C-alpha cells in the first residue's frame, strides 16, 4: 500500500512539473528548406522492362516520329541528321541521335537563387516543392470560385514565401485582370520582389522569354554570360500528346536551351484518351515525347539542363474527364521515376486531384499523388500546394492543407537516431511499471522538439474540439491562410534593383509588351 502511494505521488509530481513547463512551439521548419528523401524509390517494372519501354519509345521516334509545328525547330533537327518531311511537318529521330543527346544531358542540376542559402539541388535524392502553377481560377470558402486576379497571384507568392517547405515558385494562378501581352512583366516582377525563392516562369514566345530572362538578370545583378553559365530559373514544356510539339513549346526549348536554363519537358498523357489505355503504353508514348524534346535541347546546346517531366494518369471512362490520385497515377509515377533514373536525369512529378472543392476527396487523392511522387523518388514536385479541379483552380484552403501534408512528408524524411539517449533506458528505469513518461527527465528535456507540431490538424478530444467551435480542417485552413497573409513580411531587397525592375516593366509595357505566340 505504501509503495503504491509513493508511485502515485511520483506521478502527481511529474504531471505538475509538466504543467508548469513552458509550452512554446519549437519552429522546426528550418530543416524543411533543403530536403533529401532517405527512402529507396519504389519500382513497378523490372530493369529489363524499363529497357524494353525505352527501346519501344526509340522505335516510335524512328518509325513514326512526331509532328513539330515550329519551322526553325524542324530545321535544327534536320541539320543534326533527323529525317524531316516538310509537307507533313513530321520529324523522325534515329536512335543514335537520341542516344548521343542523352549522353550530353547533365545528371547533376542545381537551381541557383541570389541568396546561396536558397539554391536547390536537383539530383540524387534531393527534393524540392513548388506550388500550383497556371490555373485560370481561384477559390476560397468565402468568395467561392472566380477568375484569378493579380492580387490573388501576389497572395500566393506571399504564402509561398511564408512556408519553408516550398522552395521554388510556381505560376500560382493566371491574373486575368492584366492583359496577356504585359502579364508576364507584372507576374515576374512580383516573383522577384515579393519572394527570394527560385522563379519558375512560362515559355510563351521569344519576346516573353527574353523579357523574363532580362528581369532575372536585373534582380540577380548578372551579366548575360553569367546568366547563361548557371541555372537561375526553369520552365515547363508540355508536349501536345500524342506526338506533337507546338510552336510556343518548341520555341521555349530553343530559347531556354540556348540560355542554359532548365527545361521540365512534360508530356501530358492520359491513358485511354491521348495515350494508350495501358500504363506501360502510356509511359512508352510519354517517354518517346520526352526523349524527342530532350534531343532538340541537346542539339541546340549540348549540356542543356533537362528535368524529365511526367504527368501520366487515366481518365474516367464514363465521362472522359481526367482522374488524378488514382492507383494508375501512382503506378505511372513509380514507372516514370524508373525511366528518369534510367536516363540519369532529375525527375518532376505533381500533387494532383480531380476534386472540385477542398474536401476529403481532394485530401486522399493528393495524398496518393504525393506518395506516388515521393516514394517513386521524385526530385521536383510541381503543383505541390493549392491544386484543385484537375488544375483549373487554385484554392487558398487547399494550399494550406497541402502545406500540412508537405511538412509531414518533410518530417518523415528527417533522420532518426538510435544512440543510448534515443533508446531511453534511463527513462524506462525512472518511470518503472504502470507509470507514465509525461514528466520524466528524458521527456522534459526533449518535448519541445520531439514531435511534429501540426499546422492544421486539431488533436484535441471531442469535448475540447466542440467547445472551441468544432471547426473542420478546411475551416481552420481558411483562418490560417488569412493570418499568414496578415503576418507576411517581404524579404529585404536593394532599392536600386527594385527601381531598375520597375523601370524595365514600365518601358516594356509602354512598348506594348510581348504577346504570347500560338
């Protein structure tokens, strides 16, 4: 009886010690800036099957080729030895030409920021996240779904700056209140002034490409030669599956390769629609298109940096609508990762969902997409935060919910220890049978940093949660994005650089900007 009373007294004292201690939240997000995935990538194909897909893709390029709508790109292919039929605009690539291009494609890639601490490695198992890019619509729970504005674009830039788990910028949302011929000027200036992270910009014609490159040179204080010598930005090149490369995307390959800036060459292949209905068939087609784009870039500039982009999923065979976060999407991601590693180049995937609102479907499809990307060994996750409605909408609430998931993955990547202190034998001895560890010395020394502190999740019991208002995760996310914007502080910028950017935008706008090509 006396022993039980003494144990009870110890437990009471431990609880008191714990309740008296400070419960300040420890900020662990600093460790999310530079991420490395420690896990072996998942595989869905044997090594022989990967090689068979690669060889089948080479056969497509040799025997069928692809249609290239850009006349100068066809001439460049022809000068390198490709077979070009001008009457059909079809380009056939000998496998030797493709193999030579693969051989000059670099394996290591670093995206450089003005602040070296913001530079990001994209090779081996390094991982970066970029928010959603390009939807025409914006959504929040109060205002509903509407056309994106420049204010919304800037808000997403500010939110991206506010979370360390997002290391590269995306196009966030299309600001449809700005004319297209000057839109790139305003959005790129916003990226370069509201954040200090690496910009991803669009390839929408030579005029816009030149403007974007010049603005980045101004912001970073670079000569043209210095800019061409390192990777400071990147762009996405989407092929027109099946087997076509349009004018703006071909021009983007030419301009970005010549400038030494990375190309994320990404076929958009939906199995059963613009690709064969089998996962292997869809990946073979996507691989062929990626190889054809890679080859063009290497002809323009041997050593041009390439990121192997994958965006293969399936469609709803009842409606024809795209489906994301499906088992087929996950297996396609695993397979695409294997193909990228076969080539030895960095790999880009996405966090995607077909849900029309930030609900449970959006969460589980996004979680499946992220598992496919990250457990498949992805280096660059685009659309990592905010994607909704199959890419037609950026959602403020979904942005925050996705950041929670990204932070949880980032925390999962953190290494574990198994030192004597980690094994905690002294703590077990101190507590003894039927005790608890809340107030023991081992816990008190570590509790502030021991566990991930959620951004959105509410871990209180039902009674406490109800008393606090019973808010859903989406409702909590709505509060968080608004509070985050209210706390936003822009990074320090040299006033002379900001003035130079403003002057460039004013001059180019007065000259009429640069309309996108089609």
